């Protein structure tokens, strides 16, 4: 079955989750392990989980394995795994290695994993955690991206390109094994009190550099809703590509105000310069694709998520953002009461002049 066709699989009995030591992989493993209808949950990662994470995983069995190694095929085969959730793709390079190492981890790891799934006769469902970054961001974007839309400009050599390549390998698996249901979930930019992302770090600084003349439209996804969507896809085994995002949007200027930050409008080259300074002082650099997102934003159509996958996020974009602000304990740089008072005085003055 092609991954864009609708289909479903039987309720999973043995589920394997990659990237189990990452936020989504670890918490998804815990959720699945708490489901009495699932017989076994196998958590896989190249690093050993902390004691707290291992405790949170409950009855799940942890296997330390690098998915780039053929050993992963043995784990799937010996465990009679019927459902594989690939949540290991990373958006940032490991400490020991740069972009080349990251690409190898992401792309080569996915190739090896999907090859192992193809050879395993018991596998019936594969769920891929992908990203809305495959659509890119530009001034020429549609109002909303559908699952059939492609990026309006070539993607760079970062996480977005890796994700597009990984999706291609997943679809190839679906074509070679028609009995495997492949679900691809393109998650909107995630935010919440616990998850550390480029966006959450960008908006946490006291001064947020923005591009003059641009106000990005942001569609977000609460970290708990990202987990809920992955859990739903794992349980129902629905084949297809699904945009996963919350209702509504928030403008970048609105997000900066609600977080109590101060915007610093700059030409695009100025944003780059400021970002380089932040990196020099220990921050994380914003790459070209991320800068475009901060400038133009991205909004997806999520009709398939509701009608075909049968999932509805609990948080709207605005609610998810406010939960991030509360959870991070972000205190306003400028007292919002002073801002509101100033705005009221300005409006009153304008009205007097107008009369």
C-alpha cells in the first residue's frame, strides 16, 4: 500500500519505539507501556536512559542499539515486532560531530531501520515522526499547506532536507511491502513547558531580533498533543501523510508581547549578526531554514488529521503558547500594565486630536 492511501492495521501487540531517550520517544514509550492492550513495548536508543526516564518507561524493555547498525533487524525479528515508531530523527548535531554526523544519524539510520522493517514478516505498521519543516517558509507560501503541497523554494541541507529524504524512504517501504501501513506525521513547530526547541529558546531571550516589515504567522503544537497524535497513529495504524497542528495562529509580534519580551526589528542580515553574537556567548545558532520560519512562519491544513486519523489536539495555538510562557516562568521585561496604560493614553490622545 502506498503511504498516501488510507488503510488501517490491527491493534498493535508488540511496539518498538526508536529515539526512546528523547522527549517524544521517551514519553510515548511510557504512554504505550501503560496501555494494557499492548503486550510488549521495546524502547531503543543509542544512549542509556537516565534512571528517572527508565522508571517512567514502566514495563517497557530498553535495548541499547544504534539503528544504523544491522543489529536493529535482529531486535525487530526476535521480538516479533508488529509496529515500529521512528521518533529518533534529530534537528541538532550531537556534541561530537557537525552537520555531516547529524545527516548520517538521521538518514542512514532511517534507511537501516526501514530495511529491517521490510525484511521482518511480522511488521504491519510503521509510524514516522516527521516535521512541517519539509514545507519550508517563504514570502510566496500558500495561506495553508496541504499534505500534497511542496516547498516553494529548495530546502537547505539541514533537518528539513533530512526529513524529506526520510519520508521518501518510508514511502518506498510502503511500496515494497504493500501489507505495511505507513503513517507519516508532519508535526507543526512544538512548544510547551518541558520541551526545548529552537523556537522556545528564540522567544525566551530578553530581546528578540525580528525582520523589519515581516510578522510571521505561527501555527504551533503543544508537546502533549504531539505525543497524543503519535499515540493515536500507533494505535490505529492509519496509512497516509498527516499534518499535525493546533487550531488558530499567533503572529510573531503577538507571541513576543505575550512572552513579555522586547522585539528588536532589524534587516535580515542584522538578525543573522545578532544570532552570531548569541552563538558566541553560548546560544544556539539559527540556520537559514529557521531564520525563514521566524520571518515568514508556516500554517498547515489539518483536515486529514481530524477526518482520517481521528485526532483533535487539546490545545489551540494560543493556549499552547501561553502554557509555554507559564511553564517557563517567563517574566515580562517591561511591565505589561505600563504598556497597556501607555497604549490607552496614546489612543485617548489620538481621539482628542481627531475631534
